[in-house]
């Protein structure tokens, strides 16, 4: 929203004005410090545990899992209605030594089990997981870097990790996350881009790419927005996941935020820490709050840039649908069947590169009012429903279902109600889609 009259006063609220989140990495060990906790709780509406969900923290010895400090961050976030990014399931660093000592087949089962146990523990609470972190090499090769996973399992370990992750928690967004992939022409950027393109073309489940964005004092590369847009056009969300900028120049922060705002599918930004005091690169004073939690010039620059808005992301709150006037029945319509009966019809209301929005009208076509309804359809596997409003999503065998909510199950004869959903898809939505409707 341009102008100052309605400008939001916190980073999270300002980001939310264009449908985005603004998060910070936090450490559980600092949550007891009141200035840290209050700055974080007030300003941010998303969180990434800085170290607490990594392999060395969650499975320090094989098969023995510990989630205490991660749970602390998760419950604090839930208490404040924040989005949570899970970081990270498969990474060569902060990997306990036992993992590196396994044979290939044992490593594969250890990796599968780690993904399964960790994702199951946090199931339903995580907005997006960094399923695989930093798997590509720096420099000119554009290839995967050496790691226990790469060296023993080969290139396929990334795809395998994503497939496993989807099977464990189909509702979490699955991201690939890396650094030095912000400059479009870099070989590393191209390597990751080609992987995502390949995954999308073969139906390997991937929903998002995280650009860590650890920048030097000159800020992002000139083509950062182009990079974000090019990835988004593959049909994935993009996010700035670990932003910090040496010396935190206000102008560098502004251009970074603007790059995200210029891309509709750039869904949020996370800075890698709350205060310079605890930054992993604190000597660079790269964050938005100084060591005493004072707001730096970069803070104001970010707040203003977020309030100025940008390309709007798909709605994250249910659009309020105007009351639907019952259409008058044309005289040619056969008399209604006795008892409650419903029919569903589908309409595309919006589409963009990588996604679309659907509105479904549920009509009460019998002689008695509906007291409940369920719509069923065959959702193409590569077109994932990401959000639904005015109905509760479910499945029935291979079909996707939408059941009435507590407030729209009753529909008088001849009247109708609507619900909507968003889908992530590389393809355009079908112009018509058969939908059936049942009265329970
Ligand atoms: O290195 C910056 C980030 C690059 N991308 C992935 C991120 O996960 C990574 O985060 C950093 C954390 O900010 C540091 O806090 O990852 C480092 C480890 O690779 C974290 O540092 C570690 C120290 O190395 C350990 O000695 C320490 O025990 O933090 C641990 C917990 O404080």
C-alpha cells in the first residue's frame, strides 16, 4: 500500500500487506532474553530455527531423536501465529559423524528415516521445509558438491529426499535452499535452475527455492530480481531465506526487498538473526537491529520498502465472497428432485505463471435444504492444491474433496454457496473440470 496513512508499523505487518511474511532466524537459547524475545515477537511473523532442526541437533546418535529446543521455537511461533520454516533435513554440514561412516545402502535408509522422523514430529506445523540444503558446488562447475550423500548415493539423492519428504507431509512446501545462486549467470545458479526445471518436468515434488542471500556490503547482484522471476516461472515459490548484508547499508536492503516484491511468487523474506549481537557474522553487523536492539537505518528502509508493496502474491486470506443471489430457475428446468440434492460447478477466476485460483459453486438443486455437502474431483497430480477457503480439504481414495465448513453447510433449495482454492502448477488450469457433489 503506497503512502504513509495506512503504513504498517512492524516488519511482519508491512510484509503481510502484500501477502508475504517477514521472518527471522532465532536460537532457542536466546528466547529467555526479554529484549530478544520481545523484538522478535513484535516485529516478525515467521521464524526459522537457526540450528535446532539440523541433523546434529535432532538425531545426534542414530535412531535417537531430540526435539526439545526446536519444539521451544515452534511453540513460541505458534503462540504468535507465525509461519515456521523447517531448516534443514539433508545437508552436508552439522552432520553427526556417524552419518558419514555408513555404507551406501545404510546411508540411504538413515536419510529416509531421518526425513521421516523429523517431518512426522513437526507435521502440520511447518510452512516450508528446506529439504535439501547447499548441494551444489561453488565456482564454475555447476555440479553437485561432494558430500557423504553425493559421494555414496549419487545425484539421485536430492530427488529421493524430495519424494520421501512429500510422502511424509504432503501439506508442507518442499524447498531447495542454497547460497550464491542469486546472480543469474553464475554456473551455480544455472545448475540449480536446471535441476528445478528437470524436477518440474518429471513431476518430482518441489514447491520452492530458497535464496539464502548472504550479501557483501554492495548488496544483491544487479540481476537478482531476474533470477527470482526466472525460477518462479518454473512453477515454484521463491523465498529469501537467510538475508544479511555486511554493514547493513539501507540502500542494499531496500534493493533486496524490492527484488522480492517485484515477483508475485516471492512469498517471503527471512533475515538470518534478530540482532547483530548474535549474528553468525556479527563482526559484519549485517542485521536490522543493533546489539542493543536499536532499529538501524536498514530497518526503516526495509519497513518502508515493504509498505510500498509490490507485485501481489496470491491471496493468503480467504477472499470474502459477495453473497450469491439465487439465480431464478428458468422455466425449462425439470422440476427438482425431491429431498436434498447438490451440484457443483467449477470456474477459473485467476491464473498466473505457476498457479491458479478456482471458484466452485455448490448449488442446492433438490426440494429440501442441504445440511452438509462434499464436492469431489480428480485433481491432476502435478497441480497441488495449496490453499482452500470456505471449505475443508480432504481426500477420498485418489479424489480430492472439499467439505462444507461450520458456517456454509446449510443451503436452501435453489440457493448456492461458493468455495475457492489455489493450486500450484506449471500448467494452465483446465478450463472445465468435472466435479460431483454429495449431501453428506
Ligand atoms: O553459515 C551460515 C548459514 C549458511 N546457510 C545454512 C545455515 O544453516 C547457516 O547457519 C549457520 C548458523 O547461523 C550458525 O549458528 O550455521 C552454522 C554452522 O554451519 C552455525 O554455527 C554453529 C557453530 O559452527 C557451532 O560451533 C555451534 O555449536 O552454531 C552452533 C550452535 O550455536
